[in-house]
C-alpha cells in the first residue's frame, strides 16, 4: 500500500526530466507526399503536407508523446525518425549526427539504435516465421552475436518481455494480442536501441492487457535507458507515459510542453478542445456529460490546408489575423511552447493578438511597414532560458 | 410507436439469455444466463474485455443468430413481446424498425458499391411504403440531422469518400432513419478521435432525447460509460458480474473484476507516478470456463473468501451492500472495505484519502462483515503475498 503523503517540496520531476541531453533533435522536418492525377500520365497535381515543419527534442532515456487527431501526421513523423521515409526537408539529428539524408547503406549501422514498435500486433509479425526467427532476425542481420548464441539471446529477450522462453519455436497465431505485442517489443529490443519509436503500441489491445504492456515499456525504459517517441491517440495513456508531450494538428505542432502544464493549463484552443473531449470515469459521480469545447466541422484536407493558422476553420476564437499570418511556435514558459496568436488558458485568451510586434504586422495581420519582424525569435527545437512573458507581453526570462 | 409508452417501466427486458455455439471442440457459451432491463429514454452501458460476450448478446436482441448454428434461449421481451418467439419474417420486419444497431466499423457494415444515399433510401423503404423520391428526401434530412455538411450533395457519395467520423454518423443516420425504440451501439466510437467521439456521443444523446429511445452502448471505455449510461452491466465470461446504476457502480464498485477494469486504465488527472495495475493473466476459455467463480484464476482477492468457495462455488448475481438495484457476482463478504483500503489507494490515492476522511467509523458494519470472513480478513490479506503461480501471465 502506498500511503505516504506526496512530498510537495521535492523538485518537480517534470522540469528536471526535460533538461537531459537530447538523443534526438528534429528541426523543421517536412514530409510532402505527391498526389498524382488518376489519368495515364499520372502527373503530380499537388502534395499532402503530412508533416510541415516540426521541431522537437527527445531526451536520452525519456519520452516525448505525440498526440492529435487522425491524419495529423503522427505516424509519418515516426516513420521519418526511423528513416522509413526520407524527409522532404529538415534535419534529424540522432546522437549528434544528421541522418535526414543518409543513404540506406550509411543508415544500416544506425538501424540498431533506432527501432520501431507498430500498432497492430496482428499484421506486424510475419505469420510464417517462428517467434525465435522474428526476434532473432535483427541479431543475424547485424551480426551482433555468433550464430550459435542467437537462440540463447532470443530466449533471454522473451523472458524480459514476460513470455515463456520455451515458446521460441511457436508461431504468432498461437499467441494472444497482448502476447504478440510483446513479441514485437522483444524484436525492437533485440539490438538494445537507444531510441524506440512506438506508434500506437497499445491501441489495439484490450484495456487490461494495455496496462501490462505500458508497464512493461516503462520497466524496459528504466532498465535500458531507452528514449521513446510515443505516438498515441489516448491522451490519458500518453500523459501517464511521457513527461513531455507535443500536440499536432494538420502536420504542425501547435503546442508542446511538460505534461503538467500541458494538461492542467493548455494555452492552445485545439489542445483545450482535445482535452475537454476526453471522457472521464470520474464523471460518474456527477452524472451526465462533462462541459466541453465543441469543435465544428471536420479536419481540413492536408493537401489544401487553410492559410495562416491551420486550426482557424474550427477555432472558436479565430480572428482576421489568423487567416493572414501563421502563428509561430512561441515559448511562453520554461518548458512550454504554443502556436497561437491569442494564447491563454481557457476563458483567458487575450483580446488582442500577442504576436504582431514579433511578426511585423498589425492586429489584423496586415503588414506593418513601420515595424519589421523581430529577428531574434527562437524557433528551434528545445527550450531556451528566455521566453515570451504573456503577462507583460514582452520577451522575458525566469 | 409513440413515445408516450411510460405505462411500463421496462421497455426491454432480457431474461436468462443464453447464446451457445456448438463447435468441434465443444460448446462455446458466449452468453450464459444474462438478464437486464432497460426503460425508454435510458441508456445501458455494457463493458467487459474482448470476448466476454458483449456483441454476441446484443446481436441476439436483433435476431442476428437466426439461421446460424447458435443455440439461443431465454426471453427478450420488447414491450412484452418475446422477440425470440417471433417468426423469422416477423423479426425481419422489426429489425431496423423497432430495434436498430450501429456497428464499430462502419466500412464493413456499409456496402462499398452503393452510395450512402442509396443505402439510407433502402433502409427506409424496407419499412415505409413511399416513393424513392420521398425516401431520398428523408435520407438527406437524416444526414443533415447527424451533422453531415451539404447533405444534398454528400448523399451521392460512396462510403469511402466519407471520413471515419462522417461514416459513423451516416451509420447512425441509417440506424435511426425509422425512429427505432431501441438502438444498440456496438463500440460506436472506438475507432474515432476523442473530438469526433464527443460529437457522436452528443448526437446520440440529442437523438435519444428527441425520440425517447432506449440505447445500449457497448464499449470498453469506462469514461464513455460514465458520461453516457444510466445503468452499467459488467460482463465476464458470458455472464453479468456486476450490474447497477452508473453512479453507484463506477463510484463504489463491489467486485474484483470491475476493480481491475477501473485500475488498469490511467485517468487524465491521475498521479503520473502511480502504476497501472493490470488484470493478471488472460481471459478465460468459454469452452471450459474455470470452476467456481470464472474470475478466480485472475482474482487477487480470492484468498479472502473462506473455504475455497471461489474455486468451488459459482457466486450468484445478488444485491450487494448498496441497495437492491446494485447487483454483484462475488463471494467477498466485505467488498467496501477491500476496495477502500486496498484497491483505491493503489490507483487513486487522492480519492481514497477523501473517502477515508469521509468515512465515519462504523463498528457495527465492520462486525457484520466480520463473522463470515473471519476477523480483519480484509486488511490482513493486504500484506499477504500474492498468489504468484496463478497470476503470472501464463502462456
Ligand atoms: N504514403 C503516403 N502517401 C500519401 N499520403 C500519405 C502517406 N502516408 C500518410 N499520408 C497522409 O498524410 C497524412 C498524415 O498521415 P499519418 O498516417 O501520419 O497520420 P496519423 O497522425 O498517424 O493518423 P492516425 O492517428 O490515423 O494514425 C494523412 O493525410 C495521410 O493520408
Ligand atoms: N459463431 C461463433 N462460433 C463460435 N464462437 C463464437 C461465435 N461468435 C462469437 N463466438 C465467441 O463468443 C465469445 C464472445 O464474443 P463477442 O463477440 O460477444 O465478444 P465481445 O465481448 O463483443 O468482444 P470484443 O470486445 O472483442 O468485441 C468469443 O469468445 C467469441 O470467440
Ligand atoms: S491562431 Fe487564431 S485560429 Fe489559430 S488557434 Fe490561435 S486563435 Fe485559433
Ligand atoms: S468470487 Fe472470489 S474469485 Fe470471484 S471475484 Fe469474488 S473474490 Fe474473486
Ligand atoms: Mg498513425
Ligand atoms: Mg464485440
């Protein structure tokens, strides 16, 4: 039983865990998929801007969560990091080296360090291979252990993920969904990666099994100091797992920060709507539906995203400036950034946009010739020690 | 049907429903003696893990097991008419008219080669002798009602041209086009984003208010149940293991499986240092369900019940300590105590200490619980070593 009171005075675990060294740093990453016409010539008639200029860091041994509506570019971001795709633009610095444009041959040794866990435990494992072959394959490919030692290592890995090591010669269909997901995790762990991209690792699992897998991932993270890019649409799971979380909308990060700030005091209208929509078991006591912010309409097409702020077609507080100028992802706290002209807690959004002076525009977003845009706006990944002070409307610091 | 049928409280009454599938390996008892009631304008939430019989049970209400090898018995009384006794023809007539279902995956439930409009028109004309034109008008009206923009244009789209949320809305439009008295929604929002989910749930509630329909919502999301359902039915291995008003069942759950469901999901406001507590082991076989209480191989509390009852005797579904309306299937004599002292502090320490402060020491109640369980059974077992042999995730 855990009965000791929560120590109020200990340093905030959130902020301290956001200061570790980044193992991964991504800057202005873009992925545009060409859209072809259906005719004989199949000309490119446009692009899906699946990921459009995202920047973030993942700290060694820590986790960054990616959340957002279906189609906002979470999986694409994950696939870019693992270099299943080559980015259209941007930098992916892993362990001090830009891997964005490396060739397949140059990537080969790095594949050991960056692994991926997929959403679907039913289709991501080859049904014709034994579990031993699946988990052992990376060892053979990367020639990390001599052939006759592979089996022993595989059994060790199965044990680590809580499967019976004697079952190495069984086939995936002989396992339950949760067990299959463990096989996928064992495979991803084979080469002791430094970074794991987990794309909806528990979404396909039953609630009771979800908890087993989440706990397993947490134990493994602690034991092997693995960094996670954790993609999921379940906001409660992401909060549970990740000290830092980025909210994506239509290919862009609209808000990023430590979990306490992001969940307790979100500043972006989209994050606010998202969080208010999560059904809460605690509501049972009160009865009825929770008050929430209603979003009108559907997600716009990423082929033709709205001008200015991409959220403006559904934003309850949008004004003229939102259609004209894109809001920068502005740091507004020690570990908190938000991309909105009117950032603020629910019901406390400022009446006037805070960005014009920084962007060299007037309050309606028209160019203001007298004032050029500020040049020292920090836009890179990570957090700096100076940020925009929302209370005084100036750049300030702690 | 009018919406004034308040003469009888139970609009739907299911009595001892059984759905058994004979297979080469034996009989799969997917639903095994299920009973519940539902009034008009009310919502019942059915929860339970995968394979517990939620879909099989609700499909029985629609008569979807007819013409299969499934053996269905019991009673399904819809306004006092037993649906199981109807002829196939009569059941077909009622399906979609009195009882409708919306499925988890609208793509598989809608025909890919027909436009959304055509499918709505069909659904309407089966039960209404009207012209195609009138039916089309009705289809557009329904699409508008469920919030599809530009319904007069989108009505001619094919399902794949709709987004996931729009398809789900189209499914709801189809389910509701004949104003059925009973709507069964089988995981209607599982595949959707929370914002879309919230819209769909709003929609269901609006329509329910408007047509006074009864809704059964099947889900694994206890949050959805908390916000939507008046009553909750928790299923395990084809049986109800707990059943009662949402307000009571989710706030003061009385049996270990429900506790397990609650403590294995994180809450958006929970302490991030607390660990998720999975339900150990795997779901039971329905061919050879465990002896005694079907949950016993996974139950961390079975040792608190004297005389190995959990292994040998199946508990009855009976009222617990919170009144006649809240039923549970468990031998534990003092579930309140175990929950307050052992379960809650693990997954929701805040609420636990709140409760502890609110609790007025009640020696009488404790004494009442005492004799059956032996002195202090509830607290002593908290320090007992868990039964590891059974609880390992056995392969
Ligand atoms: N290979 C591809 N070719 C063309 N478009 C693509 C491709 N992969 C993804 N897209 C598009 O890019 C956008 C982002 O897709 P992505 O799969 O990254 O979203 P997501 O956030 O992972 O969504 P979900 O929550 O549904 O998994 C979508 O509009 C998608 O249709
Ligand atoms: N036609 C059938 N023949 C044999 N067994 C069946 C048949 N249909 C369902 N079952 C079994 O009945 C049990 C209950 O299935 P059901 O679909 O009702 O589960 P559920 O609670 O809806 O699960 P989920 O959450 O995964 O949808 C399962 O074990 C399933 O394998
Ligand atoms: S920039 Fe404008 S449209 Fe975008 S989120 Fe902020 S207020 Fe809404
Ligand atoms: S009857 Fe026994 S095994 Fe079943 S849930 Fe209750 S305590 Fe656990
Ligand atoms: Mg995805
Ligand atoms: Mg089902």
